[in-house]
């Protein structure tokens, strides 16, 4: 990456910044666990929703942005943003020290490790930090949540209440 393309902020107005990326379709209690634990490690966390036109989502970008914002109405250290392009470039431009990735199982590690190595090759100033999902949430994913909700399953407690309501609206349950 050339210095002409990206401009890194001289000083972080937020202190240490981390970017936590994902599709968040929808945000789950496992995601919230990672965000809250990231706030212990970093001063500011940007929850970055990746723009991926090739991926079919249940919720629109605007709905996902709002659902996440509604999880942290009074937490000024959490920012929610839409990201288009390379995540590591976005993290660098935002002055982030790290990209946070949640791991549920060993099977997640291989793919995440490859991404981390590629990001490191592209931008050495942005580290990748892996956080294990809390044991309580290790079995859930957005896909599993949507599938359960689609078939009338009770997902209360696995997603925030307002997200549970949005899922009911989508599936008319």
C-alpha cells in the first residue's frame, strides 16, 4: 500500500482503537460478548459491517447498523460503521491498532489465521487479536439463529430482545 493512497491519523482521539468486523446478520449475544470484552482491551471499538453485494442477507445494511447501535445506546466507545473494500485498509485509515476476530471452534481458526496473515502482509501496523467466544455462546451463529427463528424456534436470550422482535417480524412468528 502506498502512502499516497491511505492517510493514517497522526493521533488517536479515542486512544487505542480496534475494529470488529462481520456481517452481523443479525448481531447475536456471542457478538455482544466479544464487543464488551474488546472494550476491556481497547479504548474504542468500531463494529464494522462489511459490505458484500454477493452475500444474501436477511436484514438490510441500515437495519443491521441500527440493531447494533440499539445495543449500545449510551456507550460512546462503540462506533458502528459500514465498510466497503479491504478491512485492513479501513482499520489503518481509522488509526486502529487491531482487528478483533471471535473464534468459536478450532474449525474457525484455519480460515481466520489465513486472513490474519494476509492482513499482516498488507499492513504491518494493524494486528489481529483473536478472542474465544464465551463458552455460553460457543454454539451459536447468525445462520443458526436465523434458521431457528425461521422455523418458529425460540431464540430469546441468544440475541438482544430488540433483535428477537425484528426476527419475529421478518418471519411473522
